[in-house]
C-alpha cells in the first residue's frame, strides 16, 4: 500500500508534451493529504491549441506573466523537501525526491510531460517512479465501469471530482483514487 507519494497532474497548452501551462500536486504522507501546490506556467512552446484550451479553459493571457517551468519546479522541490526530508542532509535534492513515488491518472501522459519540460529546460531528469491510477482502475474495476476516465474512477472510489481538468482538482482526485486502490 502506498502511504507516501506525490499525485501530479499537468494541463498542456498544445499538443507538445513540453507545453505545460499548469501543474497540480498533492502530497500524501502516512496515508494523509498534507499539502498541495498549484501554479500556472508559461508554456514552451508558448501558443495555445483551440482544443486544449477548450478542455481546461486556460488562455495565453493568463500565462503570459506566469513563471517558466524550471522556476515552478524549484518552488515545488523546496516544499517537497521541507515536507518529506526536513530532518535529513541532502546532497542532491532532485535525486532525493526521486525516492518518492509519483502517482498520476494516465501516468504515461504526465510522466511524458515531466520528461519533456526537463529536456526543454536542460534539467537533469532523475528516474522518477510513476504509478498509474488508470492501470490500477482497469485492474480493480475491469468492465464494471462504463469507462476509466478520471471523473468516473473518482466517483467509483467515493470521491466527488469538481472542476475536472483543473490541474489541482485532478491531482486531488488522483490522490483519492491512489489511496483507495493502491
């Protein structure tokens, strides 16, 4: 059973995985949600696809003054270290954080985004370990659900997902699913 993990969700501005325009993160420690983090991000490449914008509702004007991913990730790393590793000496924060599992619904997408923005900003990517609540849902619920979309699985796990496709709301739902299924 996963008791310490980071649920993560990205929204993208266009079809490029590096074009993250928002991030939502929920930190779980000892099976309890202990912190959350949300930020808009100036995407790279910095343009919005109609279909992506239609899904999440974020526009270019909202992210024009937003920080770039590398700055947002620095803030997030600091919070993670304070929460999970405050009593330890850290030689390399990024690699210490890699000891924590990440959880995402359709992890292939979110892990792909994370790897892509690390490449764009020439940051060393540790091998973050990802668990996938979509895969866990298919294994647990099989054909008993009409689909395995985030809102459907969240409801099956007793979680009411409001504001679907808001990165933090989706990360919260993912954390609830992970606590239920993993």
